[in-house]
C-alpha cells in the first residue's frame, strides 16, 4: 500500500514537472500596455505594446527564454474581421517596422477600419532580447578590385567571430529560422485570443506567411503576398536576374527609350564588365564615413554586384544612363556605389541563420551554380550571403518546407515585372497550388513596389483585407507604374 502511495505521489510530482515544462515552452505574456504614438504625420495614434517570453529553441525542454515584442492597433469597427498580422521582410531589416513605428503607424492605420493590425518583431532583431547584431564590422580593401573570393574570406571571418560571440552569450543558434518565426506568430495569435488571422507579408515576409500557412492552415483566414518569395525561392536564380536585365533596354517612357545604342543594353553591360575584369580602373569616391574624396580600384565583380543589387530596386531606371557614362570613361557612379559595399559592413546573425536555414533544395542549388557560370551578372545577387552557412549550427528547415503545397485559403499575390529579387516567375510558380489565389502584375514595378506605387495599390489592399465576403473582391490582373526614364 505504501509503495502504491509513493508511486502515485511520484507520478503526481512528475506530472506537475511536465506541465511546468510545457507551460514554459508555450510562452508567457509579460506585458500588454496602451501607448500614445506621436507619428510623422503630426497625429497621435493609440496602440498597444506587448512583450512575450518564449523558448529560444522549442525542441529543448531546458531552452533559454528570450523576449519578443509586438504592436497592435485595435479595429475601429465594433464587429471586426480577423486581425491582420504584418510580417516583416529581410529577415532582420533595420529599422524594423516596430522600430520605425512613428512613420509606419499612419500606414497601418489605413488597414484597421475592420481589422485589428498586429506587428510581431522578428526574434533576434529590432527591440527584442536578444538582438543578434554582430559586434564590430568588416571592411574590404579599396586598393584592389572586388572579387567573390576576397569578399568571402573577410565575410567568413566576420561571421565566425559573430558566432563565437553569441555562443559565448549562451545563444542557441538552432532557434532562428522561418519555422520558429511562424511559431512566434502563432504564439501571439493564441495569447491575444484570435481564432483566425490574416497574413500580410512582402519579400521575406511572404516566405514567412507561406511557411505559417503550411504549418497552421486552419488558423488562416486569407493571405496577402507582395513581392512573393516562395518556399524554395530564398536562393536566387542568376538567369532570372539576367532576364530582368535584358528587359530593361526594351522599356520606354513617353517615347524615350531606356537605352539608345546600336545593340541590346545587355551587350553593353557584358562588354563593360569584361573590360573591368581585364583592366580594373581607379576612380574617386566619397568615403561613406569621412566624406573625403577617396581612391578606389574597380573591377568586373564590382560592376556585377552593384548592377544586380540595383536591378531589382527603384533605381533600375538609371542603369542605362550610368552604363553610357561608364562607356564614356566616367566611373563615378560605380565608385560611389562600390565603396558603400566595402566600408563598415555589418550583419545580424539572426538574418544569416534564417537565410541559411531556408536555403534551397539540392536541385535548385545545382541549377544556381550552373547558371552563375553563364549569367552576365554571374551569381552576384546571392553574392556572399550563403558563403558562411557551413560555419553555423543552424536548424535547417528541410525539404518538407521547401516544396510547394496545395491550399484553398484565399490569397492575393502582387508582383512587379522589373523585380530581379522576387521575379515574375516566383508568382507564376505559385499559381497551380493556390486555387483561390488572385494575381496582380504591376508593369514596370520593382522590389520597391510600395515606394513606386503604394497610392495605386492601397485601395486594392484595403478592399481585399476588409472584404466581409471575399468572393466579392475585384481587382485588375494588371496595373502600371508610371515610368520616367528622362530624369535619372
């Protein structure tokens, strides 16, 4: 009898221990407080700041606890629709939406007529604890042309030092990937008592949204993706970048072509890259820290990298003019762009870990490597971003999360035709899998789509997210961003 009582007591104690462990892994709301925000538009907005304590690595019952923050604007309507969860890009954008709230809250308030609007800070970034910004920075020499091997050498040392630093602070590197971010999003959903939520994510935020939808399909009311980065799109295809480059010389505005020359613009790009590979040039640039005129040596990879980075951005419109300047011997644009990529470079380890963990399937990696040897811009858009993954003990998301899946959840996908980062092909790849998805193609739109066309897109975004009957939502299949190629 005594043995039975002892056994029952032991099981009771064990159950308490297991419950306590489960509770700690589920997270804890530390605070939720109302706050007045003096916004950049001169108005005052009332929102709520919240903070959670959650496990850093949920598979470890003895995991460290970290803190993540969120912000909420309550709906103005007395009978609101499911809340909109805004998912940041990046990963690891600085400033984040929450850090930039005085400028962002007027925009967020456009969406809270029928919905609460919730922004969750990405773990390891922004105002969260910890913020995994790497200590120090790395600089690349100015007296030699840039090369992928030289850049990689400096980058790997920097990332290794960053890894050592954060591991010395007892950070578990396995706790940072897009699945963990999705779990954080769902943790906030549950703690705030929402049954279903809407997801609104752009660029990496769309990758986050699709990951959440795959893991928590029953919790999603609808999805809005801009600049879509699908399940297996983290690593970019070099030939897709080249395709956007080749399109550029075909653009024109008010009868003014983007490029005036005897051959295609891409031929000029390839020609100048080869010239710089064979004969690097010296040019004067403004030092980003001192402001002083500084000499820099420029090579072919400098031009490939700067062009690839600019190609998907709003500044793509000025590339033909800059190439014609270089063709005439003026390399000032390239010099000033290149020096900013060599001086005082920093990273957030959370962003490095998350990108490495998302990675790509082996077939995609193989294609990327093959294309990089043939593409005009090489593999410049991926650059060194995945060159230190082997140094990090990250938690790979696995191919289960890199393959597409079928869903009937309503979805709106918006993409630009001149976006080299998240190209049109990304959106096209999603079409067969989402039977209730609608697509808006923005002609001339780049990865800076909201900067280019927010006033054009906003009415459709608001109507989609606030529609009581989603079937009644209407939008055109194509919109056009105004294009001015005469002012660069």
